[in-house]
C-alpha cells in the first residue's frame, strides 16, 4: 500500500460514515499507560517548578517531563465515578498512543542508561544501565528521546484512520518536549531519517511500539557530571498487556511498512533553534501555561473576539520552521474560517506565511460551514477561528518517498501544539479536530488534491468550562 492508497482509503465521507457499523467495545478498551514491569524504578522529584535551578539530573529530568509528558489533571466520566487522566501533551480522543523513551549519558548523579517514562506515577523505568547506543550514526547528545507509537490505542476507536492520528500525536508530543526543553535553555533536534527496525532493537521496544522520531537535547542547563563507569546491564522488563484482544488493521500495518521504506535520503538539516511558542513568558510562567493546556470541550459563541494582532502573532509562532532533519522545507499551509476577529470581516482566509499576511478568499458567515465540514462538530463554528491544515503531500513524498507521509503529519501536529500553547498563553483555548469530510473540505476551499490535501482541523476561541475536569 502506498501513502496515496492509504490516504484515499481513509477519507471521511457522508456515505462511508452511513455504511459504518462500528461500535466501541468498552470491555476491550486499551490501558492508557504502558509499563515495563520488573525494571528498577527511579524517583523523579514531585511538582517541580520550571525556572528553578535543578539540583541534579533527576531534578532536571523531572522538570522536563513534568512539563512535556506528565499527567496534568483528571476527568470524571458523566454519571459514574470513573476517573481518567489528562496529560500535558494532547492526544486524539485522549487515547495517547505515544510513549517517551530516553537515553542519558553523563548526567549529574543520574545513572547512564535506557529509560521509559511512566507518566502514571511520574517515575523513570530503568530498562538498562550503562552505555547504550541510540540507533543514530554518532549521537553525542547527553539526553536522547525516542517517541514511539502504539497504533492499537487509536485504532480501538478510529480503526484504519487511526494511523493519521498517531502521526498527529507524535507531532504534538515532539513539540511539547521541544518547547519545554527550550524553556529550560536547551536546543532540540529531531531525526526522522533512521532505520526503524534497528532503533526498535537498540531501544528494546515491545513489538507493538513503533519508533517514529528521535529527539536529541543539548544545552547549558543540562547538569553534567556523571557517575563512575558501570558495567552495561540490560534489565529489559515485560511490557504490560493493553487489552485482552488486539485487533489488527491491515491498512495500518501496510502504510507503516511503506513509510519505513525511504526512497530519498539525506534530508535537509533544520537550523536547530527552538522558538518558545508562548513568546515573552518567563520559564515559570510558561510552565503554568504548559500544565494548564486542555483540549476545549466547546467554545462560547457570544460576541467575544480575538484581536487581529493576537491572531497574526499566533499564526507566526505556529508556523516557524521546525528543528528537524526534514525541517528544511515546510509542507503544511493554513486556511482560516474567521468567525469573530477584530478588524477582519467574517470569511475564509489563506495565511501567507512568507509575508505574515491573511489573504481573503471568500466572505460571509462561515460558522455553519466550518462545523459541517468538521463532521458537524459545533465547536468549529463556535470558535473565534477554525483552521484547515492542507499539506503538499505530493511534494513531500517526491522529496522523501512514502516516508514523507509521516513528516507532513508531524509538522501538522507541531503546528497544533504551538496553537494550543499560544492560545493558552493569551487567555484562549484550543482543540484539535481530526475528523472532517476530506473531499468536501477540498471542494469548499477550491483546492485541488495536487495542490494540497487536508490533514488536520483546529479551532481557537474562548472555551466553555468543562465540569468534568479536576485539577
């Protein structure tokens, strides 16, 4: 299966949704947390404040992970006592297919080795002690992360289309990690060009975890000092079972296998800098923004407006180049359904990133259209602004082969995370929308597939309070 075949096969249409007979099997819902049982557990200090000088490697890691990947709140399901976790990094359906693995080398008072982050208890599972490789050609970075995806967690609800959402979530998690690192005066660089199978073996990943992105961290705030050289020992650990039954979807297996084959190599290197999305905030203030981020349940319709200056600042922050080996080109463009923005007529706009300008392509009230195109989800019409992200998949896959299919979704997820944090820092809320009528969006915007395909919807506005959330 090629990227094109997969993308066409997983489009939403009214007819396809009417034919669907899919019902969620609640009894077989995957566990939300992956554990590698039988490994040593290392404590990370609780409730660290971003901006405080860490005392050692454990405190440094705690600050980073607490603001990049940790549990941030909980929700109580309506009509029950069931409580489920929300996390700092967003996820489609709050299903969290992404896992954070990391390797350390030379951190002060912290053993070198391989680790898996356990967000349920904010601890590090030590999967190996000593000097381990990363699967990359010579990485001297003191901290290296591998972000993996467990497709079944998404496929349980979204079936074949779930691979799209897994890729979005890698983009969310990557930027969550990169921006938190940036607030800690660290640079990050992401590598998408690697041998998947080699990385999976090097990092001792369970067979249901697929490596998607390798992220290296360097910076003056990383406390180095190390410990006496120790014998390299692999603890491994047994991965917990997530469901009594795992349903495998052929289309997901085939597109993942296809994107493991790189037809072009030697991607352009990004510049390496990390821009803080919540521009102008102190590290401590940014930490609060990161921990408060939520996916809005809905937005207040009313007369409240986003200012034109706020909107343009938000857009500029969202589309800055990413620091990655595939970051030399940008493949995702933004179309906006502007409902309530000061100084802007209601209508559809295209964001011209190279000029930092909005170009109006249609006028008139877009609330019904935005909601309708997003599978009838009212929040797309109640927001101040809704977005369609269109990706030049043809150009990306000419450059990187089918591997490029991953990169455009990573880029869209990265833009989404920056929109999340940028909105939160301005007293707004946001939510990502993965479900939309693909072909109808293209027709409504007048964009041919060869010019760009819709891959993500988003909305920003004034959120309604969610009574289910407990801090």
